C-alpha cells in the first residue's frame, strides 16, 4: 500500500516539475519589408500552435529543448530548439526569408508550322463560314436569265425587259449600223453602276460585319445575296452610296422579319 502511494506521489511530482518548466516564449516575426502577420508558430514537441497578430507578435508555451517551427506562405520554414535565452519578458526577433521557386526551362511554341507550304496548308484550320460565303457568291454556273417558279425577286424586283430593237429606226439607213456608244459617258456610267452592284455585297459585309447579318439578323449564309435583292427595292444601294448607313441598317433590320417568314414558307 505504501509503495503504491509512493508511486503516485512520484508521478505527481514529475508532472509538477514538467509543468513548472513550461513557459511562454514571446516573439516578433519580420521579413524584408517589416513585421510579418498571419504566420504559424508550431510547437512540434507538444503539438500546440498559434499565429502572429497584425504586428507580427506571438506567444506560445514551450519547455527547454522543444522544437518550434515558424511557417508562412512564400517563406522558408524556420525551425529551432528552445533554449533558456528564449524565455523571459523581452521579445525574441525572428526573420523569415523569402522562398524562391525555380521553374524548369520550357519552350513555348505558338504554332505547329514548319515553314513548308505544302505541309503547313494541311494544318491551317478551315474557315467554314468564309468558304460557305465564297460558294454563295460564286455565280459562274448560274443562268441569270432563267426564271424560277415563285421567284419573289424575279417577279417583283427585276425591271421589265425592253423588247424594242434599238436598231429598228436605222433599218433604211443601210445594211450596216454603227452605234457610237463605245466610249460614251452613258456606257462608262453603266460600267460604274455594274461595278458598284458587284462589289455592294462585299462592302456591306466589310462595313457591318458578318455577325450583324448571320447572328443578329439570323440570315442564312447561303441566302445573303437573296436577302439583299429582297431589300433593294427600298433603295439600300442608293442610301449606301450617299453615306446614309444608319438608314440602311434600319431597313435591313425591318425587312429581316418578313424575309425570314418568306424563306421559312419555302
């Protein structure tokens, strides 16, 4: 019985001694710019931890030879063993050094082109919208004189064909007729008009952008020229030539509603 009591007293005394040897360690953390807040201070021996305040200050319980670790993101971990000099009222100053990370050298390659025209062309992405537009604008195999059934443009837009023979008035003047129109102002005016009509669709695409026609107005790519012919009776070509682009946009937006209904019925 006496032995058990002696053992209990011995354990209690050891605990009291160990507790009396545990004291606070006061410290202030710094980096190159000044005090360091939010760093973690860990007693690896007792598994206790704390962190530095806004002024970089901290306090933590420790005993002699306890291992303290101070960590913070972007800084090297500071590890040290507690000594008698760490105890006391005066604060200990600890300086953390920046942790520099070195990355392996890499090569950034912007493309897979090798400089060979035949090989590089195969790797160039295909612009499907541009190809569709190019095919739509190709009228080389289209018979412009042929009428199609229920052709809205042919019925309502195309001007009436003049059946009068311009040479009939000169029928009695001789067997041959010479028309002095080769270098006339009318002929050049006609050529300029035809040139403008030919370039008008591409001019609109350039000025208003593809997204205006194909996304905002929702005009199918293959119906682009058809839509312009649908709007031509309202004078969009003349307005464009005069620089009234806002009026052209208003007409295109207004006529888009009826046009989409028309092609939907077809």
